[in-house]
C-alpha cells in the first residue's frame, strides 16, 4: 500500500522548488545584466549578417570559424574605426567649444546677405547671426537656459557615444561567436520558440529573423552608411563638430526624417569658409547622401517583412531615450519584431467574411 502524501506538504515542496528556480533565474539575470544590451545587438548583427557570412564561408572553403572571424574584423574596420574618429571629433569639439566660451574667444564670421532672402525665417536668422558676430556674450546670455540644456545633452550624448562604440565592439565579438556556431544557435532559438508557442514556434522564429533582417538592412544599415559618409565628408572639408553633425544625421536617418535638414545648413556653412570648388563638391556629396536611401533601401530590404515607419520611429526614439546610441538600433529592431509577431497573433483564427456577408 503506497504512502499518501499530505497535500499541504506537496504544496510547500512545489513552492520551495519554484522559489529556488526563481532565485536562480534572478541571479543569472543579475550576472548577465551588464551584457544584455551587447548580446541583444550581437543577435541582431548575427541574423542580419547571415547572407554575407554564408558567401564568405563558401569562399573560404567551408571554414566557418575563419569566416566569422574575418567578418567581425571587417565590421571593426568598416564601422568601429570611422565611428571612433567621429566620436573623437565630437569630444574635441565639445572641449574646444567649452574652452572658447569660457575665454570669450569665439569668432563668428558675418552672415551672408543671401540669408535675408530665405522665406519666413531669413530675416530673423540674419539678425541673430549678426548679433552673434557683434556681441556673442549678449546673445549667449539671451539663450542661456536653452544653451545649458543643450550642453547637458551634448555631454550625455558624448558619454553615450563613447560607451556605444565599446559596446558595439563587444557586440561584434559576440556576433562572431554566434555566426561560428550558427547551426546550434538556430536550433536553440527554434527550440525555445517551440516551447513558448507550440508547433508554430519554428515559423514564428523564422518570421522574427526575417523581420530583423529587413529592418536592419533596409533602415539601420542605410542610416549608418549615410551618417558615416556625411561625417567623413565633413571631416574632409574641415567642418567643426563633424562627429556631432554625423550623429544628428544618424538620428534623422533612423527615424526616417530627411537628412537634408542637417546637411543643408552644413553645406551653407562650407560655402562661407571654403573655396567655391570645395563647397560645390561637398554640396553634391550632401545631395547624393540625402538621396541614397531611395536607392539603397529597396535593394537592401528586398522582399522582407513590411513594418510601418511609425513603429520604427517609436522604437528608435524610445530605445535611444532608454539605452543611448545602441538603444537607437536595438529599440527599432525589437519593436519591429514585436509588431510583426503581434500581427501574426491577431490574425490567428481570423477568417475573411463570405462575399456579400454583413459585418456587425
């Protein structure tokens, strides 16, 4: 005759086991928490880089580890080095501007007369520029609250950009490890999805990967290309604060606003400090960068998952406010994946009405 267990004792035993498992999970989360952001971005990079990784792997005769290592090194050369140069430029500009403001040594050239012919804002901008040329201290005092807020934002952005470059470097290393173990990582992702969603988990995992590839290549990839090219062009013609302007180009490109909002005033400034030939070349360069997304976006997105621009905008802005530069990218991707899976969930069990049927 089997021994009958006390139901109350059974509940206590189950509660203790669940509590210990929860404690272990929280402990593991606390240990991995500093690495969650780089790991999330590494997963995004690994998924987005599948096609070039497979091509490079075939070129190297199937050597997976060598292909992953070479791709990570290429990522460092193509992204980290220019981004590091622009971040250094941003820091140098902030420190120099702070010193010049403290010493009152800032010299501003007079405004061009053509500025007065701009509609709506031309005369006002000309007056402010003229005041800054004649008495910068009075103008700065007039806009002191706004300048203090801008200074705080610049300092936080500079710190975020520097930390973002280091995190991105770590993300590239982790992405290389994931690519080198692609089959096992893919099987693990599908197994987790099946445990969470049942038989449809594998399809949902593939749909999420397609969404990541579409947004990363078509939106974030184009934004990075535009910002890097804009920043390098500004460095070439000697624009002060090239890193800051490149960061603004990146922000506008990710949230799908025209980058010409940044490039136009910079191009006008170049006309005032450089020769006509150099200024014309930079203006053409700026136009090419501004129109680049119209060509690259369809090519890179291909026939990927359609995600509304509003979702990408909210994800990018929310991620940037939450986690800085890395959050700008991760936020857009995560919200896009969540939106795609939410749409699939909404469509489950929904059938189209028969022709002629009334709704309601």
